[in-house]
């Protein structure tokens, strides 16, 4: 993973975290918490989705699509654990 792809993943993850917080209303961790969850979700989605054979796209387009999906899944999992 290059430095450029890591920075893109962080930026896309931050936006995905905000978007995931909007999609999963009432179950977020505030703006900063959702951004952190989005970054972690984007990183996990970027690693796990291709391994599972689930790939919608590649490059930046794939990161933009995978990151919100990973962030929403991570927010929902954290919501289940938090209960």
C-alpha cells in the first residue's frame, strides 16, 4: 500500500464515516467518532471485501463505494456490541 492510497483511504473513510452516521441515525458516536469508525470501516472493507470476492470497483471508485458499506456494517456491529 502506497502513501497516496493510504491518504485517499483516510479521506474517503472520513467522508464515509460521516455518511454512515447519517444513514444509521441515532446510533452513531458523534461526528468525530463516526469519522474514526468510517476510517476503520474503510480500511477493513478495503482489506476484506476483495478477499471475500465482493468487489464493486477498483481504485478510488472502489474505495468510495466500499468505504460507506464498511462503515455502516461496522456501525451496526458496534451497535449490537454496545447493547
